[in-house]
C-alpha cells in the first residue's frame, strides 16, 4: 500500500493539538506488515505525543524485534483473536483448518509471550456464527476467556461481528443468537470482580450515568465520527473505518458533528425505549438493512443486556438510581456535556440522605446547590474496534 | 414525525475528488442564482423569485433599478443554513431573516405573481417563472395535494421509461431536468419537471443552459457533467441521501410513510 509517512506524522501532530483526549492506535489490515522503520517511526511519534502507543494486530507476526519496540514505546497491543482452535476459524487461513490451527496456536503463544515480557495486551474477540452461535461454542469460548484470565489477561472486547456484504454476512449472528451470546458470557463472567471484558463493564457505567463509554452508544455522526477518526494513507483525516464498508473512505463532512439521526430515531425506531439515553440507537454503521438512518441491527442484544444488568443492579441495590429510571431526561448525552449527571448512589450516601440505605425508604437531605461536575462525555469516548488503552494489566 | 431543520452535508468519495471538484460546487450556486435573475433581465421569462437580504438590500435594489425591473416583497422568512423545502415566515426583519419576493419586468407582472403566490396558485406562478404548464400542474398535484415536498421520486414514477426493481425506481432522463443534486447548487433548470424526459422542459432547459454558459462556461460544463452521472437518491425517515460517483450528501427531507428510492442512470443527453 502506498502511504505518505511524512504527511501521516504531520496529521498526528495536528490531531493531537486539536483533539486532546483521543488516543492513537495503528490499525490495519495488519499494521505490523509495513516496513519496520516506518512502523517504528509511527510508534515513536505516538509515544512522543501521548507517552504511550497502541496497535491492533492479528498477533501472528509478533517477534522479539517487535516486542523490543513495544517496550521502548510503551505500546498497548490489541490482538484480534476469536477463541482458540476452531473458534478462530475465520481468521488466519479460513480455508485450511490445519494451517488455521497452527496460526491460532502461534497467535496465542505470542499473546502469552508478550504478557510474560510485560507488554500491555488487550484482546478483541468478535462474536459470530463460528464461535458464538450455540451453547457448546459459547462454553468453549468461555473456557478460552478463562484460560486468558489464568494468564493474567482479564479483559478485552466481545464485539458482535456485522457486515453488509453477503459473503461475510452469512457469519453474522442473528439478533437472538447475539443476545444469548452476550447474556451467557455476562452471566458467567460476573462472578469475577477483576474481569473487565466489554461491553459488560461499560453497560454498568452507562446505566450509572458516568459517561457514554463507547462511541457506538454515543450519538455518533456517521459523516463526522468523533469516537474514531482515521488518518488515511495520504495523511488526510477521515471518518471511523466502520464507514469504509461503503465503497469509499469518505472525507469528513465538517469539524463538528450534528445529530439528525438521533432526532429521527427518537421519534421512530427508538420511540419510548427505556434505554434510549444509554444507547441512542447504537452505531450508525450497524444500521438495519445497511442504512445508517435505522437503529442498529443489535437492538435486541443491547436491550437484553441492559435489561439484565439493570435487573442485577436493582436486585442488589433496590435504591440505586439509574439513567433508565429517568424518562424525563430528554437527552442524557447533552446533559453530560453540560456538566450534569444523575447521582446513582444518592440514597446510599450520608452526604445526600438522612438515613442512607441500599433498599429501604430514605429521607433525603435538603440540597443547597446542585454540584456541577464537568464530565468528559465526548473526546475520550472509547472506540469499540480496538483496545484503546490496553485492557489486560 | 417532526420534520428536521434544514441541513446539508457532503462528503467526498476521496480527497483527490474533493480537490478536483469542490471548486465547481462552490461556484455552482452563484451561477444558478445569477441565471435566475438573468432569465428575467433578458426577457426570457416574466418573473423570478428573489431573496432580499437586510445586509445587502442597497446593492440589490440598485441593480434591480438599473436593470429596469421591479421587486415586490411576498413574505419575511427566517434564514436557514442548508437546504430548505419551504420558508419559515417571521415578522422580524433582522440579520437572521430575509425578504422573499418577486423580481419582474413590470409592476403589473410582479403584482400578478404576488397574488398567485399568496393564493397558492402554483400553475400561474410556474407559467410566469417560465416553466411548462404540464410541469406546473404536476408540481401542484404532487407538492400541494400529495404533500411531496421534494417530488423527485414522484417525477421518476411519472417518467414513461422508468422501471421498478425491489421498490427502487430506475429512471433515465435529461441532465437539464436532474433535480437530485440541487441541494448542493447543481442544476440547470430550477423546477420539478413532470417527467425526467419532458420535451417541453428540456426545451426550457436549453435557454437556462445557454444563460449559465454565458455566466461561466467552464463551470457550467462541469455542472452538466455531474448532472449526467448516475446517482442514487433516497428519502427515508425525513432524510434525503444522495450517492454519486464523486460524493455522498445528505439533506433534510420530509416525513413520508414509506422509503422512496430512485436510481438515476444518467445516460440521456
């Protein structure tokens, strides 16, 4: 692939100046395949700008030389692997099971090696028909996740695979399968307080109203994406690579996002949904029928997971105050941006309640003035297609 | 569903296309506006709808007077950014508003147009603006009666040679009559034709094309090139999306009960 390294570096500097709070991550294809000198130059630039660097890789090409670079430039290494053995059949050599098994073994060995060397390693596992469509497969996947845990890799992302391309779409889970997959993994991981697999932890934070944890649930403007911006090979700034599915790597519409999609979804697909303020119709790239004007095709799994998380939180703390309890809030995203938020534990706080309790009737203290807490609800919103900050340490 | 406020967004299919073509788009709107005025000044039609702005009215009046034309106000509207299918009447006249009115060759014509506008007589307005009667009647039917505020889809359905495949209307037509890119300033004729092959409308388009060429020949050639290219246009959930080989754009549409989609094959010249 042709690229203009100098322009890419200039763009990184420019982007760092204008959008502090965003972090850089080198993506592919497979980014470790570019000439090593250029690879190091980009890692070095990330390190100079933000004190660390990040890549998303298939993990196959990792060797001692790369590990040396990762140490030098404090690289968070996100590895894409969908499980071990046959669960990972769509990666590497999909047409050759034997080669694929060797490929997966090598990736796994590289993950463990990096971990042993003290590299920050995060995992992205994409859920699809090959690794998550049945209980048998999910049990194997859980076993894989627990194997990682036993090697001190305690988190990553469990993203739902999606595509509008017929050939790839055959591997996409049905909404029901996707719900089952997330709920199965959520149920089986919640016993581990130290796990940080997403979206499970994020969904808890979203319901507690802390911030919109992932851009896919945060009113992303499809034509001016903010959670992920790409620096294209010629150095220009583009939109999130999820938008590249549509033939072109489109230019950005403007510097500032607008929210027409959310005005219409609130009146149509998502009208009256109790999780509107923690979902906003989901990622536009995943829109039903490949149309960004629709809500995400993953409404069912998102709704089911929120419902389950909400039920668990309420079961443990009946007095908890969640975003989903507030139908009167027109737009929690805007509320966060204006520096306001709900107070999830107010009935359990001695500062707020006369007789704090997690469950029984509580008399609240009179408030003199509502605190305004600035919340970064925009710039530091994580992007779900790479491990933004290295997840496993 | 409430209609969205006016907006207009455009993303280029690549940076090199943006470099090559964005200048054409920047000029196109001005050429269209100038052509609208020129068509009246040159006596090629009776009237022209005209926007008078509080911060430029002195120069605008001077030009109209020098050209021996007359202006009559019709309504005050709030300004908007992007593309609007209708005006937003207001009482206030300030920097956030403008006067929508008519420029005509004489006072009698201006009054006649204003009366037609106020009484909702689109056929008379259309005829005075130089549009074919068949197209003015079609517009009245689709815009007023069917509430199709942007009747590109309806025009496609009314074009004899159209085909329908999976609810998508495939249509070819004359680039003079392509109204699917006007949100970005790209058009030759400023009216909805009754059909994308309407011969009368194509004839009217000849005059507009010539006037535009006199204003800026190179840019007009480029506009014609863009209008001749294939594109897809869809109206869904109150948002219109247009995809072309060069760019993709979205603009506010209007509420309708089903998805409306057409593919312009863009051959005929």
